[in-house]
C-alpha cells in the first residue's frame, strides 16, 4: 500500500496578483475584445466578464491555460425582489422613494442585462481560480459548456429549471429537483416565496433594536 | 495514469466485453432496474434507473431531487446570522464544516477576521466534523458490501466524536455554533483532555477498519479496478475531496489556499493515490481520517489564549460586494458565492456542494459495469443526499 501511495508535505506558493494579471492578459490575447471587464480584489480573487458570444470560447481558452477543474456554473437574477425581504430593518428610517428603485444593478464587472451567468474554474497546478460572468441575452439562451467541461451538464440543468435559461447544444435539459410539471422558475426574484407571503418571518426579532440599546455606537473596529 | 491503473482498466474492459458477447449469443433481453429512492445503498433518497443487459449496465441515471429544500432561495429571505441554521442541514454528517465557508465569506465582505483562538477552535471543530462524517463512511462502506461488523465499530466510535461536538457546541448534529466574527462560546472545561483521548481511540478505530475491511480479500476484490476515474475526467466533472485525490490529483483546499483558519499552523500530509478506482477512494478517506486526528492534536497543543469574538455590531449589515469562499469539507469542495447588496441578508447565495458534482459523474462511470459494482461505485463516491439536493 505504501508503495502505491503518494504523499506530499511541501506547501506550494500561493498565487499573487501578478499571476492573476497574467491570466487576464492570456485571456485577452485569446478572445480579444470579447473580454468586456475584469475585477481584481488584491490578494484574493479575480472576476472576468466576457461577451455572451464568447462564453464557450472563454472557457476553452481558460481550460487550455490550465484551468481544468470545473467548480460550478449558475446564474444571478439582478432584479431587486418586488416582494422585499419581509424583514427590513425596523430601526431604519422609512425609505425615500428614489428614481432607481427597482432598477437592475449588477455587481462586480458590471453588465447590462437582468440575468447573468456565473461560473468558476480552477487551475490546480497554479492554485488560482477565476469567476466568469456573462450577460444573458434577451432570448434567455446561452451556449452549453458540456464540450469543454463535462461537469457543466447537471449545473446547466439546474440553472435551466431555476432561472429558465436555455442552453443550446445541451442534450437533456430535464428537471433535476423540481417535479416535471412545475411551472415557473423559483430562483427568479419575481417568483414569490409563498410561505413568506402568508406569514411574516418570526426571525424578525433578531434585528429589532434592544430597548435602550446602543447599537449605533457598537461598530466594527477594523472597517 | 499509471501503468497499474491502465492494466486494471484494460482487464476490466476485456472481461466486460467477453460478457457482452456472451449476452449477444444468448439473446438476453434488456431490463430496467430501479434502485431506490428508498434503498439502503442510496444514503437517503436517491433513485437510480439502470438499463441492464444481462448483468451489465447499459446506461444508468441517478434521479435526485426527492429532498430538495430550496436553500438558495431561502437564504434570500434570511439575515446573515440566520443562514447558518439552514446550511447546517446540507451535509448533515459534518454540519459544522458547512457553516465555516459561509461565515468566512461574510467576514471577508465585512473586512473582519475572527481572533486567533476562534480560528483555532473553528479548525478543531471542522476536523472533528470530518472525523464524524468520514468515520461513518468507513463503517457504512462495509455494510454496503456485505460486511456488518464495521458499522457497529463506526457508530461506537463516532459517538465519542459527537459527544465532543455536543460538549463544545450543545448540538450533536446541527451545532449552529459559528458566528460572524468568531464563535458563540469558548470550549468547556476538561474538553481538551477528553479530545486527546478520543483522538487516540479514533486512530485505533482506523487501524481496526484497516485490518478488518481493507485487509479483507473480498473487499479488495470488489473494489480494486472497479469504477476507475482518470484524473482529467475527474477534473472536468469537478470532483473534489478524496474522489479527486484518489485519481492522483494533489489538490487540497486546506493547504492550497490562504484562509483565516489554522491549517497553515499544523503539519499534515495530503494523501493521494494513483489508481483512481473504488479502492483508492476508500483508502484515501481512511488516511484522511487518521490525518485529521493528528491535525486536531497539533491544534490542541498550540491553542492560543485570547477572545473568541471580534467586535461586531449586534445588527449585522454586510457591505455591498461579492465573495467566493470554499473549504475542503469532509465530502469535498464546499463553497458559497455570496452576493450582498448592503442589506441585512444576502442578495444571492450560490451553494456549491461537493456531492452534486461528485454524483454527476455517475452516468459516465456506471456505463458498462456489473450490477453489484453499482453499489460499490456509489459507496466509494460517497455522497450525502442533503449535499446533492440542498
């Protein structure tokens, strides 16, 4: 048994920002202007946003660079929930009606559409990961990643049933979790969570101010 | 792939091809075999539909979703501290380990870090979850292959670990102990000595299992060369944890990324195996359980003094931003992609659970195997249904 086994003890060097910038350059040389935006949090992580037409090309380019490990694939609905959270901070002043209320606002690396693809791949040799994003066009259809990463199969099925995003070239977009006849796409923000609508969440007490409490002064020291 | 691996795979394929030819000669009819959802070999409610030709699987498809609870949606209507109650129930055998990456992601967005003592205790409880989880796997493995004794040993010795977790956190299965900024409580008196004793017991348990199960010829025959996953396939399916390391990929998030946890303060080996078969996956898990006991002991030796909670406001609002934090959980890479809009609760949480990826390889892996090998392969892939269905 010991002869067959292989053990390692040395800790490899962790990736630096120079490596992450190199990854951006490599990706830019592969897909050019289709690389729309990047976001680098120093010493932490890297986000890139690619054009939806280059969704597969970006994955292929990354895989050929060594990003062979498929981590996950999903989507984000950036629409603010029309139902609220049912547990807004009761100590906060009543909200002013503002012109951008209800407007779609994307996170890191920006974007222009309500739905965005979100995926992550990892380079096991260089110990670095990249989060990819892409705007989902209004046709709600994206090309599939299965030819590049076989593991994307189930993730795309899940994204399809939860967000209603189609994947061109996917062999089998059956539901994984939901019953076959289920209507609607539960992870969309405009899909109501019925149990929350019929009964307010009792956990609201967690965020109510203490009588005579001095919450305002107790702020985070480090931030 | 190594030579040993290729030779095993070729002999396996040759044996299957010979059987397939025999099936054609005998004109056996195909049949559809339904395993589960209520079958002991499925660890919960996973259903497997297998199309058989004689004793061989033509194709097989796992059907998940009998236990889908929609945690990703539910996190959107909870505050950040309330989310840990939900995510405790993803991988219910190693609950504490589920909480850690989410809390780390929230802390990362808030720009705070737990004090060193809290980081240490977190890592200790994390490794205890691993022992409780994988310890049960080592016993359960025997049951699925027809050996009853190991599961009694596993339940006996897992009880010690659950008692420790209960002693520290108050909860046997769902501790809900991790807080943004630290931990709920410090360790109780006498816990450290007790833990040292239990770690010695657990190493003895690993030795017992190694002699009893891994030394058993039937077990070896049923697992060696069965369900071989080459390294490149494992990576493209996103297999993680022992499943990936058993395919010879040297990748462990405890060592290969920097997190505010205490793994960089201890010495441990990352065990890999070149074969990629069911045997290798089980063997790597056995070594990892041993390694985890050593990690816990080293952490107990170097436990720093100090507070267990950083200064955080009572009402926690997480600043706007996005964070991805993954850790090496008992089942593999478990990560949370947290999007915050500066509210009390997260805007979107993508839960990347290890078992979802680990089981998604099964249609590829089960093609062409024999019926008893379905059980071996599923047992060695090791999934928890809560971790698939979330």
